[in-house]
C-alpha cells in the first residue's frame, strides 16, 4: 500500500492547482499576444511568486500584483513597490532594495509581461525560439531576465510541474 502524502505535500499541491486555475485564462491571453506557450508563462509567474506565496507587497502590506518580478526601470510611469530581494552580483547573492512594478490586479501583470516580451528587443530570441521548456527558460536567463545563475534550471522544473498540473485539471 502506498502511504498517504504528508499534509504539507497535499496542501502544496492544492495551492499549485489553485494557482494554475486562477491564472490559466490570463496566461492564455499572454500566449495569444506573444506566441509563448501559456504553460510556460504560467510557470514563470508561479516560479517568480512562489505559487503566489511570495508576492511583492507595498509597504502597507497590500499586494503589488506583480507575479513576474518585473522591476520598475527609469521609464516606468506606473505605481511601484520597493522591496528587499536577493540579486546575484558577480555570482554572489546579495540583499538589495529594488523597485518593482505594481498593478491593480494579476491580469495586468500578465498583460505587462506579454508587452515586455514583445516590446523589449532583448527577449526577441525567447519569442523566436521559446517553444520548448528548455529553450524558453534558457532564453530568459541568457537575456538577463533574472540574476540567479540557476534560473533556467529552476524555471524548467516549475514548467514541468505546471504541465503536469494542467493535465490533471484537464
């Protein structure tokens, strides 16, 4: 007889399923905009937000609804949230305070992510070749989406989890 999974595993899987259900429609819209598979976009949101458990928050504790960890560069005209995050500088993790874009809701986050992928030339190779999980994840790392040197491997694992969850949902 197979033992029952520990409560935390069941709880974690349910949290992951809830995340997929909640954001699947927005991920499909991003796919329509970019051509990137919805499962990959959804997985990236899951990875960046810890399946919604590590949300970027404003100083008052309210959510910035930024599921992709998109930073607010000098050209960003919208709302921001400043948070301390881990960035890799010359391969060494460092805690830095960064400005992140803030949105009214999570759907705006998906729309802005799609715009970023389409409008920023550094992601052109991701759009052109990001049809496999490995190409997508490695393309984002090569384009400098994140500073973590293991980003592609980590994202690839989440993509595989997301694909399994989507099959389970049907």
